[in-house]
C-alpha cells in the first residue's frame, strides 16, 4: 500500500507504514543529508522519450492551456 502522492508516502514513512522508506530516511531526504537513489528503469526511459508526444496531445485537446515546459519539450521542434 505504498501508492499515493508524495505527501501521503511521506506521512506513511513518518508513521512507520511505508515499506520502502523509514522516518529517518525521509528526514534525511528532506534536510538534504541524503539523495534519492533513483534507478533509471525502462519505464522512466520510455516516459522521457514519449514526453513530447504526450505534451503535444495535451495541447491539441486543450488549445487554451499551455503545458508546463520541460527540458525535453523542445525536442519536437
């Protein structure tokens, strides 16, 4: 049950209910004493490679809205 948003996962860690992070690890991340160990999974690579496509689709569906600019956003040009 580690799903949910970042705040929910943080609350779970504080309460000892997050199986992936302890309350001490959360404190270390929040205070800059530790960096997150983020593995570059296939899903993350896929997300980066398709981000500009999804942004383009969003802008087609919502022409009055502007998607947040990201480092990869300019790749479609």
